[in-house]
């Protein structure tokens, strides 16, 4: 088994460096306890990269990302850079790194920690034990299809156009990721599209079925229309294990599912690409939240989304499933002991700063490691 992994860390802007600091504490602790060595290199992205290199993602940073085993990212953006021309804005750094690493699958877990059951907008019995993984196709579909644009019509009115298009290979590669994930979980995949009204949906259903028939017969596959899936997520979310869907439906369904579980400060994500020459998948892990300028520098940001993103990195890039579970369980234990950051509105006496929350998780990990 490999004993060394190269991890590129891009803290970014606002609360990015604050929350990343805590994920780094966790990585140091896991490295010490497991004997696996993480060679960590830090660089800039977003506004911080613009300040240092004059661009939101420098070529040398991108090259480091391409030669790393995984990338961890904090968040980008802030008022300071709002007036820059479009191509220099912090968000362009994020879009560029996703594109250059060809990260075609976005993984968003919706995991409800027992201690957070009451924070959900659904009844506790509907979300207690909830553990869904949404796999969204990220680089194709209607956000990228041609033709697109706004046309002037002869009668003076205008027409807006976007095109939904998917190819066999785009569908098959994301379907494979969903089936592989299901193998590590409860073995069920639900594929969502609108094959009742869209040809691209018919192709989606046929290609996902093809991969299932030929490569993953041991996994249960069901198909569901995306609008029905949106309803089922609030009616009975625990019926799902892995959901795989296109870019547009995934955008909406992943936000809906994530919010079943509580706060923005708790939501991790992973974006995965192709397997490289070393047998490693290109990958980027980041919290769902942004740079939160309103609380930046106050030391009160919730680092859990970033810590859980690192737990995903352990599982999906480094094959360290046991260690990943220990990080997740430790977060759950810290929360159920009543320790919260301000966004989780915990018991005042146990409200922790960003750094105290990181320390508390580290101390719990140490107790759980055999
Ligand atoms: P945001 O996610 O930064 O913040 C929304 C609200 O949630 C704020 O009140 C913030 O204080 C709170 N919040 C977010 N993360 C938190 C955490 N970890 N702990 C406690 N509270 C937290 O979204 P926004 O305010 O719409 O955007 C702010 C900036 O972030 C903008 O420049 C935007 O472009 C950028 N942004 C970046 C990303 C990214 O880097 N992936 C994503 C979204 C927004």
C-alpha cells in the first residue's frame, strides 16, 4: 500500500484559510496515528492568488495540482476583488482548476448526524440516519451545450437558447463513478432524468442501464424522473443511497438534499476526474460554502465542512476508509456532546471558536484510533 500522498492545499480567501487550518490539524493527526505520510504543499487561489500572482490561478499552481494526488480547497471571493475584470475574478480560478483537472463528477453527501436531526426542516424520523450521496455530472449538459445565447428576432422580440446535450462517454464515465461508490455503500443507485420528455434523458437512461448490465450487475439500479426525485427527497429521503444525475438536475437536487441535514457550515463536497497514469483519480475536495466575508477574521467559522471534505479525500483518493470513518464519527461525537460553533446555535457554554472546534475533533480522533 502507498505510504505517501501528495496533497495540494489552496486555502483561498475569507474564512478559507481559517477553516483549512483545522483540516490541516486533522491531516497531521491522521498521519501521525496511521503512519501514512501526507506531503503537503500550500499555494494560493482566488483573490489571494490575484494579490500574489496577478491572476486567480497561476500556471505553476495548476501544474502543482496536476501532479498532486488530491487537492483541498477552502473558498474564494470577497468584496476586495469585486471590481476586477471578469477573467481576473476569484471565481474564475475555481472554474479553471475544475476544468483543467477535467473534474466531471461532483459528489455531494447528504448525511444527517444524530446530533443535528432537530436542525432539519423535516420531521426527525424522516432524517434520522439519513445518508445519501448525490453524483452530479459537472462538465456537460445544458450549462455547456451549443448553441447558446440570446438572439434578436425579426419582430423585435428576443429568444434565449441553451442546449442540453450528452454523449455516450460523458454519461458512461459518471455512471461508473456512481456504481463504484454504491459498491462501497449500500449497493443501490437511482438514476434521474426526464426521459419522458427529453431525448437526452432517453440516452441517459439507456447508457446508465448499459453500464449496469455490463459492468455492475451486482448493484441495484432504478430509474426515476427528476421531478419525482425532488418530491421523494422531501417525502421519504431514506429510500435513496446513491443518486446519479445530469448537471442541471444535479445542481438542484444536491442543494435540496444537502439542506435536509442542517447548516451550510457542515456540507462537504468532492469533484472527481479520470484515473491518471499512476492509477489515481484527479480530485478536488472543498466545502460547499463560500468565503463568508461577514464572519471572516473573527475566528468563529465552522470548520466541519472542510474537515468532512478531508474525510472524503481520505476515502475516495487515498483509500483510507477506516480513517475517514473515524473522522466522521469523531465529528458526530463532538456535536452530540453539545459542542457547536455559533452557526449551529448550540448551548452557549459550549460554543467553540474555529480553532477550538478543530482541537476538539482532533482530541476525539485520538480517543477513537486503535
Ligand atoms: P457564503 O457561503 O460565503 O455565506 C453565506 C452565509 O453563510 C453567510 O452568512 C456566512 O457567514 C455563512 N457561512 C458560510 N460558511 C460558514 C461557515 N463555515 N461557518 C459559519 N457560517 C458560515 O456565501 P455568500 O455570502 O453568498 O458569498 C460570499 C463570497 O463567497 C462571495 O464572494 C461568493 O462569490 C463566494 N462564494 C465562493 C464559493 C466557493 O469558493 N466555492 C461558493 C459560494 C460563494
